[in-house]
């Protein structure tokens, strides 16, 4: 009996010291697994890593940098490859600025830049928003208050590219992107109208997604409440569109047909339940098909199947993003500031 008691005691001792299931489980966890769900402080913000694929895009040594501040509501970053400079909009200040990353200098390019009148209440979203280049290097600007897409040539002269659909004024063009066939796709929510959908100046009964090609403007989709940022997949078979509606915070994915029209869309990602500040807004797609989309709390990174890989969270909630250095840098316009993050 004594021998049996001694053996039992030894077994109990071994179990308590070396065979604790919880302790064994902890020891088996790799550092990578432990860190995947950790929010990492990286300069002027944090990064949330949810999937190993995120590490191939955003290095562990990454740092979010605040490059300029003191604005009202920044938007529409546009990189000039020749100079390395960035243009961005200030929607509430009705101005466009140029930032030189080399020394941090900021110069005013245009004011007024999105609305030529002075009858809007302070803080209205009547200024410029998204920008892109046309094939000749002119800058196209989505102007909220002027309710048009304007073309700014290299001499600084502005002309109207489009401002009406079937004789009716557009709402307030928001963001725009070219397809390789020369067609311009853009969204037209009512943010530039003081009372938005209830504004007496609103002439269209919908907030649409449009295509302009060969001087002909066609509506592609009418059923999104607040269509906003948009971007093509690398093969241009899909068009992603953000819906900036607090009641339905989603990104849609539309098949692009051979004639350039859009087929029936599906919800790509839904973050309506998220409580963090911010809505689906501007977005970009990288060469591998990953979607970088501003949304609640930061820039959400998804793979092409809609899997959430991670989130980049600058100190202020971003409204738009833009590539630079051939996707080596992501610029983020976020409330009063402009940020950047260097990628792989």
C-alpha cells in the first residue's frame, strides 16, 4: 500500500508540474499566432494584424507618419510621379493643396476649388473631393458644390467635363476612376447639397454610379443610398464601390460586362455593426487584387474574396487613400491631417 501511495503521489506531482493542458497550449503558440490579433502601435497610429497574408503587405517595422496637419476635412490624395508631390482636397475649406514629402512643405493650389459661390454655411461639404489624371495628364476634380467634374489643365485653367445627366444637374460627384478603354466611372451622392436628399436643388431622384465615354453619360446603378469610393480589380472584371451610409456600411462588388455596363452586384463586405467612427469611403485596389478601403476606425485591407486581413489605423479616421511610388507608399487623408505608411 505504501508503494502504491508513493507512485500515486509521484504521478500527481508530474501532472501538476509538467502536464498542465493550459500551460502546454500556451507553450505551443508561436509568436506569430500570438501577435496576429494584437494591435501594434506604429508611430502616429496602430496596425491590427488578423491574417498572415497581411504581413506580406505591411511589414512589421512599419510606421504611420503624420505628414501635414491643420486642415478641416482632407480627401482625394493624388500622387504626381514626376515630382513625388501629393495633391489633396480639403472639402470643408473648399481648397486644394500640394504637399512635398521631401520637406513637408504645403502650398495652396486652388481656393475656391469645389464651389464658386459663397452662400454655403460654414462647415459644408461643398469643396473638391476625389481627383485623378486623364490620358493627357490633366487633373480631373470631383467638385461637390459646383456639382460637376472639372478638368484642370497644366496651365491651371478649369473647364467642365460633365455636370448633367439627361438635362438634369448632377448631385455632387464624389470619386472617379478611369478604365483602360478610356471610360470614366464616377459616383454621385448628395453630400455637396446642404440638405442632401431633401435639398430643393436636387434634380436627380437617385444617387448613382455613372460612366462617361465618348461624350455620352450613362447611369450604371441607382440603388445605392450613398455611393462613394470606387476602384477596379486589376483585370477590370470587377468594380468595387463603397456605400457611405451609417444605416448600411457596406462595400459592393459589381461584375463589369463586355460593354462596360455593370451586372447585378453583391455585398463584398458589411461593417454595419462596427461602432468605431467612420464610414466606407475612398478605396484603392493593389496589383494583387487586395482592396484597401477606408471605413470605421481605419483602412480595412481585404483580399479579393472579402476576407479581412488587417486594419491600418492612423490617429484620425481616414476618408480616402492613394498610392505612391508604385504601391510602395499608401497615403491617407484623415480629417485634419495627411498621413503615409510605407509598404512592402
